[in-house]
């Protein structure tokens, strides 16, 4: 046995020597991909689809042309390099024409110079952009009844998730209590089987399950023991996002003997197609993600949910809109697939978005109306506020407070950070039993090497009646989320309250001349933090949610395009988890998790888009996005303008008036989105026009990815028919045009506009009557009144005679020249 193991090690080492300096590159080559091939190659007829048309994956024309492209990829590599000196990972044939390959930098240079090669880009990493919300969004009363109730909401719509996989045994994805699912003829994805049990990951609700890890394996990042060479979720993130969008309705969320409500997806009857390309420790690689998207579109998904984005704008391309990732998504939209992508978690700072392109719906994160609060009452009568999803100590009793650093078994244990309360064996059980244990919230909690779950486990093991975690130092913008625990517990997040507690403890804890405690005389009791408090000030833009302006290149030049597009719930979202998930240390081993991030907001929009697609099956991705944006709201539940969380110069967080750079068009309103009245439609040629008119973009680069010559008839990128208007560099006066299509009955619309004083705004015509199915154009004239050095915000409002209301945000930054 030892010889065999040793032999394996030798093989691995020799392989490492061959690829010691190798890296992964994504290469595009001449020749059109399936989605845009119009013919011209002998023996192969056209496979191109019209805008918003799905690829016919069963067509012999498609499969034979796909084989032809792959053969050409293999021939190119075989002609340039010796066998064994390279490893092709994927052939991309459907949305872009190219491949991913593991080669040395020298070989990459050879490829760049080879005839027929259009681009060679080194792969870059992506990361995850880490219930009550159906009620908050009005789905049970406003949207689900119109589609036949929750048990029909999203019927036969397939949502593809490019994420960390799925835990198929979770009740959110179970089929035993549901009406049987029939086949979905339009979807042809495959289902991988569990390598151990040989059982399929699919069950009717889950209709596709595949994993993509060739780039991760080639890079040496993949560990099959924890990452799983299957669609199984080894992280928790993928199961969470899938259940937000399409999880079953009414699933009890139980933890530590308490039910926190019932979870439901936005579209509970929608089908789930899993394309695992993200992993526990390293996130993922673009080569794997592009392969997953390429396969998902070919398989026939209707919606793509992407809670993933690049670590930074790709440096190799001149524009943020043209790289293998965004170009693949442009192909997806051409095939009629709506794409929702998380905007990023780099807020509250400007230009932190990682979702750039107009064909993508970029989703910002909101805090909904739930707040979980708790309190600690000290023996001197003072009440200290904090957070903690926990039961209270016995109502009529107070308990002695005991600090962890006063009950160490041995001074030598200090090297283990004992005040974190992660290891019960370091502390004296006899002094803690029956008391409240005081612990310190150190940097270890921020980086994930310590967890509140472990504090609770430590306190329980030592016989404590509860625990308190004190935050003594905090960086501006640090986010504290409540964590469900079975033992009474509270996290004191306000540094001044923590100081009050420490001062009280020191005064009531007499010590001898060596500093050793004589008696513990401080007392306290912990309140009940299990019930949420509902706030009318919701929604608010979450502190972490990435902000605009949008950027068009790696030097952070601003684009004439608003991002994010829309705001959706993304803070403290309860959803499915997998027992082996490690993405959040506080939820290890649990069946549900309450976590935050634009990762959570994107699947909300994906699920709502599925409901719109169900009602309007022939709408384009742009039409769905328009319906979501034009019907969104910029007011909170109390009728006041939306606020955004922001950091102040001190360590405290403050609330400021939010702008479109925070929320896009506004917070999603699913009921209104089903009946928008008018839509701003756009297609593949329009997006090409946007690229061709954006200053600084190389027309050859556009052709490399789109296989289409440039047409600049659009004039300026701000004329792209989006439901927003952004001019990053307004000089004197500019006229912008928009076209609306009536998707309701004939209606007369009165058009008004308003703008902050530095920019004048005028619309023409002031009113128009639009017949059902007809389209009409209107113009918006913007003029600089004064130069302020900042953007001016405004809106165009279209009020219909039948009650429809269409609103689009307007942004302009005025310059003298």
C-alpha cells in the first residue's frame, strides 16, 4: 500500500513540474458561435437565432456545427503545441467561439500571434456576493393569486443558478408534498448522479444538475474532499440563493426549538437548474463560470441568477462591457434569457459595482422591515441595547456576571484567545455554572475563525445560563447580523454600551492586590430577542450594497448608463442551507441560515422575473427588466424618500437620502411589474449600438466578441432604449430619445419631468395616445444651467388615463465643455 501511495505522489509531482508555470487562458477565435452563425462555411447551414430566440439544441444543424467548432479548436492547439504541453479545459461554442486552455505564458504569446486568434485573456477569479420577504413584497396577496396561487407561481419556468451547487434533500426543494411535476419539453439539461449513492440530483423540481471545475482543478485550487466533484453544495450559498428564487412555499424555519416563520421562494413552482461553478474556499474561475453559462443557455433555461462577480474590473480589456464573462451574457440575452446579477458588496463607496453591462439586470440590496433587537438589564437598572436571536433568561431572576478572562484555568491559555469563548476546556466550569458568561468580540469573529455559534456552545458546555459578547473596538462600516442561538445571548454592538458594561463589571467585582477576583457581585438578565420588530422606514439601501456611478473601463471612467438597475431585499434573509455548508460559520450544521448580501437580492429579482415570464411568455429580457424598473418605488413604507445606510466620519452608521446610484430605478414592486402599461424594449442590435457609440471602445474588440461590424446610427450611448437616462458628461444641451411600447389597452399618457436646479429638463411631446401593441417615441432635452461638479438627479413621469404610472430616473453631470 505504501508503494502505491508513493507512486501516486511521484505522478502528481511530475505533473506539477510540467505545469509549474502554466496558467489558464480564455481564447476567442475567428468564426461565429452557434447563436450568430449565418452560414458561409461549406457543409454547415446557418444556426443563428433571432433576438430573444432560444437555441434549438436538438437540431442536427446545431450539433454538427458545434462539433465543427470544437474540432477547429483542437486542431489549432495541436498545430501549435506538442501533446502533453497543454490542457484544453473547455470548448465554448454556443455564445462565444473559443476555448479555455491551461498553458504557459510563453505559449499564450504564441497563441496571440497565431492566425485566426482574436483574443487571449488570462483567467481571473470571481467571488460569491454573499422568510419574510414574500409578504414584504406583497406576493401572496398581489401576484400569486393572479397566476393561480402559490402552487402555480412560476409553473414551467426554468431558473438556472450558476452558484455553489444545491443540497437536493432540503424540504425547500422536495416534491413529496407537491402536485407532481411534469416534464419541461423546452429544457434539455442533464442531471449528474451522486458519485457515492448513484442517485440523480434531480427530482422534478430540480430539473438539471451539473458541475464545472476544470479551471479550478487545473489551477490546483480544487479539493474533491470538501468541494465535491458533483453538483452537491459544499458551501451553503447555492442552496440559499436557489430557495430564495424558487424554493417551495410555507417551509417552517426551525432552529434551536424555535420557529422563525415560514420560508418561500419568489416563484415557488418554478423549476431549478443547477450549474455549480463556485466553491468553498476560493470562489471560482471565469473559465468555469463561462462554461456553466454557455451550457445553461444551450440547455434552455429561461432565467439566469448570478450571485457572482469578478474580484475587480477585468484589466485586460479596454472596456468593462467586453470580456468573456459579459460577452457570454450578451449571447445569453440574445437567446432570450433574462439575467439577474448581484451588483456587488463593496458599498457604501462610489464606483464599487461589479455588474456593468446594459443587457444584465444589476441588483442592489435593501434592508426590509424586520429588525431583531435585544437588551441586557444590569443590576444597577441600566438597560443596554444589542442584538441576539435568543430566548430570555428567566424573567424574574438576575444572574451573576462572570468575565472569561477572570475564570481561566491557567494563564498559559492566553495564546488561544480565551476571551473569544470558543474553547470550553480553557475556562473554569465551577465558576461559570449558573452564571452569565461575558466574552469579547475580537477580530477573529470578523475573519470567521471565531463564531457566535461556538460562544453559545461554550457557554452551554460550561453550564452558563447565557452569554454576552462585548464589542470594544469597531471599524467604520462593520456589519453585525443577529445570529440564532438556543441559549440566552446578546451581542452588544455599540462601543459606548460595551464600555458601560465593562465599567459596571469592574466596579462590582472586587479584586486582591494581584488582580485576582475575590467575589463576582455584578448581576444582569438577558431579554427576549426572538421576535422581530417591523419598521415603516423600510426599505433602506444596505450599507454593503455596491454603489454607482457605473464605469466603462478599468481606469474607472464613468459610463452613460445607470447601474445598479433595481433594489431588492438582501439583508438578513432566511433561506435554505446545507448541513455541511461552511460559508457562514454561525450556521454550520444547520438547515437554514439568515445571511446578507447582494447575493440574496439577485435571486429575488430572478424569481420575480420568472413570475413575469410566466404571465408574459413572449416578452424579451429587456421588456421584463423594463417592467421591473419602471414600476419600482423610491418611497419607503411610511411614504418618505428612500434612505441609504452610509458611514459617517465617526464610527457610527448614519442614514442619508438615497440616490439612483444607490437604488437604480427604485425598490422592486412585483404586483405593479406584472402590469407595467409601457415597456422600453431593446435587443441584441441595440446593445451593439451602445457598444459602438461608447467612446474609447475599440471597434475591432467589439467585432472580436460579437462577430458583427459596428453601426453607430444610435449616435450616443445615452440613446440606448433603457428605462433610465444617464449622461456622465453633459455639455451645453443634449437631446435623448426613448421609445415606449404599449403592452396594455389603448391609453393616453401625460408626460412630465423634473430635475434638480443645475440641469434644465424638457420632454416632448407633453402627452400621447398609444394604441395596444403600438410604439411611440419621445425626447428628453437636458441643458446645463450651472456647473456643480456633481450629478443632478431627476425623473420623467408618464401617467396613463387607465391608471398606469411609468417612471424613469434621469441623471446628468454638467460641464462647461
